[in-house]
């Protein structure tokens, strides 16, 4: 188990800045996911760690080992970094059998024939691919190829594993299955893992720590719980969650003794006192943190059902009040008619408040 | 979030010692860069070096100029060669006439050849003409042949008594002398070249036609266009890029071609640029030859430039993807059989007849007497007989020919191997370094030989390698120079093959190996070379074919010590030993056809498809 430590990393391609400034520490044995939309710099970050791209500035350490420093003139080539790496397209060598795909790198390490065979067997066992040892990659299904790529990475027994969207070429069902498998593998191998994806479900389900990136910068770093429930800024709030988060812009004020966010034709009750110089802010709430009732209730907001999308285990409801469209998520397969009235109630504790201009989480209420 | 983007990367000190070792170490870990630099250096020496060398030689006094200007100092700057060629009293003979002849031949052959090729392509791809398979195979045979086979056959048929020696079959059978304009000069040169070079137009246009979706034409019909409007507004613009390439390719080849204008033009002193360069070098006026070669290159570049202006350099047509379209065969109706017969007759005349004529030529015992009684195999397998052909033995017993045969095969194999390796390395450096200045330069330099007409490149190489050049010894007259020039001339093609092959290998396949600790040489050996071998092998075999049939490129560099079969044929013909030249030509054709069969077997029939990329 080794720690990965990046400081001040910067990487651009010509005029295009891929990673603007990155400080990142991955604890020994942790599973860290870099999450973000395409072009946010997540893959570049992974390639910088692997040594496949050279940053213009910054420093990389694995444990005590200095891997890269522009300032000190140190650069360890990817060949000598002792990593396990897995690509989105698996990168299996098509002209070699499964066995050769796995052993080529082992032979390079100067292992004895016995040790090579032992590692090959162990790796194939771990991904349940023993019977396909003599097949060529073209004779395997996508999921099986994925397992071979995993086996190849496992066989290297590196203490640092890097994965670049390894599941995105699989169909939905297989992806869920492999996700579980990856989690189990990580527990077995105890290697420090950096995982890159644009899929938030993978990020939330697999990781110890999630790093959300956008436009070459870290937007937030935290546990999946923190990322989901306490987004550091509006970008993270919007990016995480499917269906997306609800946003309301308004001013906190007092009306008939009650305190709430005045969004024009929508009144969102909030606790506490309004600040002295009240200014606009953004409140967000997850669709599942809004309670729904089909019967009229006191103090609840009356809305009209605009669309309904049952997913099986739960149902997405789109409701309207005035100019506001609000998304709700309710458990179960709900059947209702469009246009029906509904009453909703916001779980006040689940609200997050953001500064309108900077988009950063105010982290407190009422805002100072 | 407000980190400054442009100025935050503080630069490390530039000249510290650790910094230097860092840069060296970094370079070592970027094999594509080292490779790119190496390739660029080698190619610059082999391609650009010679060009600067002849520009230099054309602008300074040479020792042989002392005959005209005894007071001149060898090596000092002069416009003497330029004056001689462009304004002096000899200018008309040296420059204007060859210029006029070259352009006239080039334009006529290009129009005729591309016209025939396009028409043939249209018949074969878009109509219901019969025997498409056989015709298709025969129509590309000229591409494999030496271009002057037709000229040899023409001489056997139409030779008259103008230059003495034996006469042709027409005279022998009918007792009439063909007029000079039929036997020699402009007319036969244009006919023979057009009947050979139509193959380029055919290959390129049939490839393009096969990718034009009939639905586009039908959409035009629905929009109310008549047949002619559809052809001009839809089909023709889509074919324009291919047509442009066909025109450029044919024209540049014609400018640089030597064999046919030499065989059919020199006897009546009809000079083109290529034969004038040859004559000037033979007369030891290299300065003139260099100036003429430069003019040829300028003409070729101008032509490419005009073409790219007219057609647009990167005009891409989205429909040319070859995906999800269908083609409707045009029914020729009553014209089906006449068209089939016409194409059959054309292919017999251009492909089979010349072979038959040369075969007959090689079997007659007395030159010029084409009766069935006098047939002999002497010129193939006979031993030296003082009564026949001054004692020159048949090709099977002639040490000169066997040496030339060995040289030809050696040249083909060496050029193919060198081209294959160089193409792969250039491809690797260019693809892995994509987007860098180095890669762009490398691709550019590798493509440069394309614009040098063959004969001009030959002249350039004489200029450069007749004396030691840098670390290289004087290579003129050696076998090495033949290999070098063949490799360089084929480089535009093989480097493209290499680039295409490497592009197919995803970067991640190599990076995975890299991360596993596998070094560059082993990555090449275990991953890159095995995965690109089929494309590169096809490219190598095609280089072999082009190398064995080449004359224009190497004619200026041949000497008795490094003679190849094409040179032997040319010299037999110069000495009016027509049976020998016929026999050796057929022998060479057999070797080339054999190699092509090999290409087809190894590439699953796709061997010639690769030619469309040239």
C-alpha cells in the first residue's frame, strides 16, 4: 500500500489547459474516484499519475518515492513506476492469447517460470476466467475481455492501480455486476486505487473518496455522502444526482411572521431569522427530500402534476407551481393522471444554500 | 478557483546541470521523438540534401565548364548554366523545344489516359458490362509493367528504314515503310504512354465511383434534374478529388518518364525534358542537366499547386465513407455487347498484343524477318554462336544478363525491406507524435519525393553522390545508390502505408505495455511489428514490383557494375538487338507477375487495392 501525492500539477495541450492546478492525496489503500464531465481533466490526471503525460509543473510522490518534479528535474518513466493500469477499451493485445496477454509483463519483471504460472493462475482464478486461458481476445465477449484486462492488472501485483472508465463499454446489467466485482477485488487486493469515470453511480457506490473535477480544477473532494448531501458548490450540486437537484433563487425575508425564501411566486419556508442585509441566494434540494401527498395538508404547497415517469422501483414526478417546475422522486411504481393536484413539503434540513455569484456553498444558515 | 492560467507555471532555471540531464532523460523516454529526429535527419540528407546540392551545383562553375569559359574559377558563383539554358543561343534546343514537347506530350497523354481510364472505370463500376472480373484484372496489368513495354512492341511493329538496321513487322509483311510520324516522335510516344498510364486514372476513378451513392443521383432526379444535370451537378463534383489526383499523378509521371520518349523519340532527335537531361549528362554538361531537372521540379510543384487551388486541398466529401449505400447498375441494353467487345479489344491490344509481339520478336532468328519458318529459341537458351547476333548468347547463358537478373532481384528485395522498415518507423514517429512540429516536418519530408519527377531525382542523385558528401563516400556507380534512390522514390507510398498501419494500433495497446515495464524495443518487437505486419508486407511487395520495373529513376545511375534488367533491355535496344531485348522484357514481366501473384496470395486479393492510396 502506497500513498499517492500530487502537488501543483498543471498540464495543457497547446493552448488547451487540461489540468489547471491540482493538489491531491490518495491515502494508502484508498479507493479514490475522479468524477466529472468529459473534458474536465480527469483522464489527463490519471495519465499524469501513470507517466503517460508529462505535466508542465508540479510534483508527484508515491509514498516516499519522488516520481516527478519539474523543479527538481526528476522524472520516472512509466516503465519504472510499478503501476497497474486498465483502459476503457481494455487494450488487450489482439494477436496474443489470454495467457500471453497476462504473462508478457510478468516475464519482463524477470519472474521465474514457476512464479509466472502461479501469478497467472491466481489472477485468472480471481476473475473466474481460468477456462479461457488459451482463447484470443476476439473470441471473448466484452465482459470477458474486461475480466482479462482486470486479471492482467491484478497479476502485476502493483500497490497502485489506475482505472480509466473501465466499465463504460459494458451494457447496463453487466456494468452493475462488474461494479460489485471491482469493489470485492479492491477489498482483496488492498491496493491504492485511482478510478476515473463520468458515471456518478460508479463513483458513489465504489469510492472511499470522490473528487469532482470541472474545467481542469477540483470542484470538491469528499466522501460520497458529503458529495451527495453537502455539495461544495452549484456545479457539484447540479452534476451529482439523477434526477437532477431542484434549484430556487430568491431572497430570505419575513412574511406575516414566517421566515422563508421569497422566489417570486414561490415561498419556501426556512428556519431561523433573515439576515440584516438580505440578498439573493440559491437553495437546492434533492428530489427525494420533498414529501408528497395526494390529499390537501395544512402548510403544504399545492402543485399540479405535469409528467410522471415510473422507473419500476421508484417514480420521477414533475410538478408545477407558478413559474417553477419541481422534480420529485418517490419510492414505488406510482400511477396518477396528469393535471392532478398534489401537496408537497420540503425537508428543511436537506436544503443547501449557495452564493448566487460565486456558486459556493454558504455552509450555514442564515448566511452571515 | 481564481488561479491564473498563463503565468502560474514558473519556469525552472534553464542552464543548471540537473536540468540538462533531466532534458536528456526526458528525451530518452520519448522514443517517438528520438525516432522522429533520426528519421527526419536521414530523410533530410537523402531528400533535401540532394536538392540543395544541385541548386548549388547549378549556380557555380564546374570543372567541365572550363571548356567554354577557360578564365572561370571552379566553385565561384555564376549564372552561366542558367544563361546557357534560358537565354543563350542553345536555349531553343536545350530548353524551349524540350519544354514544348514535354508539356505537349504531358497534356495529350493526361487527357487521353485519364479519359480512357475514367470511361473504363465507369463502364466497369456502374454498368452491366460483361466479364467484369477478367477485365478488372487485365486493366491493372499496365500498372505492373514497365511503361516502355508498349514502346518496344511499337518499334517491332512500325519501325521503318529511317535509322537503318532491321525493319518492323509492317514493312516485313506489307512491304510498305510507315511514315516517320507513325514510327517515331510525338504521335507514338503519346499513344504508347496513354495506353500505359490510363491504369492510374482507372484505379483512382473506379475507387471513387464505387463510393458514390446512387441515391444521391436519384435524389437529384426527384429534384427535377435531367440526366446531364445530374452528371454535372452531382456525380462530377463528387469525383473531382479523385479526378484531380489522377491528373496530377499521371502528369508528374509523364514529366519524369524516360523509357518511352527515349526509345521512340531519340532516333528522330525528338527531345523531352527527361531525354534532354539524359543527353546533357552524357555530353558531360551536368550543369545544364541540373537546371533542367530543377525546371521539371518547379513544373511539378506548380502543377500540384494549381490542382490544389482548383479542387481545394482538403475538400472532403462526406458521402465518400463507403458505408450504408447502394449502387444501381446502369443497363446498357443494346449496347451491352458492343461495349463488352470494345473493352475486350482494347485490353487485348494494350495488354496481350504487346506481349505476343515481343515473344515473336524474341523467337525470330534474323531480325526483321518475321516468318514462321525462322523461329528459334536461341535468344532464350542458346549458347554463344558467332554467326548469330555477334556471338551474344541467349539470355539463359549470358553472364551479363544473369548478373543483371541477380541485381534486379537484389534491388527489389533490399528496397522492399528498407522501405518497409523506414515506412513503419516514419509511420510510428509521425502517428505517435501527431500534432507536433516534428511529426509534421517528418510527414512533409517523406512526401517530398512525390513531387520530384523520376528522372529529375536521378539527376539530383548524380549531382550529390558523384563526389563524397559529408560522411558518405562517392556512391555514383555503386549498387548502394540504386537502393537509396529506389527507397527514397517509394517513400511517399510506404510512409503512408506505415502511417495507416500504425493508426490502426490504438495508443492504449502500447501504453499498457509501457506501464507494465516493457521497454520500447520489446514493444516494437512484440506489439507494433506483429500488429502492423500485414499492411507493411503488402507495401513491401509493391515496392519490390516498382523497383524491378523501374528505368526512368535509375537510368542515369546505371553502370556496367550495377546493371539491372531494365538497363540491359534499354542497352540491347540501343544496339538494335531486338530479339534479346524482347526476351529479357518478357522475362522481367514474368518476374513482376510472379511477385504480384504473391502479393495477392498474401493479402487475400487486396494487393492492388493498396495502390489507390498512391
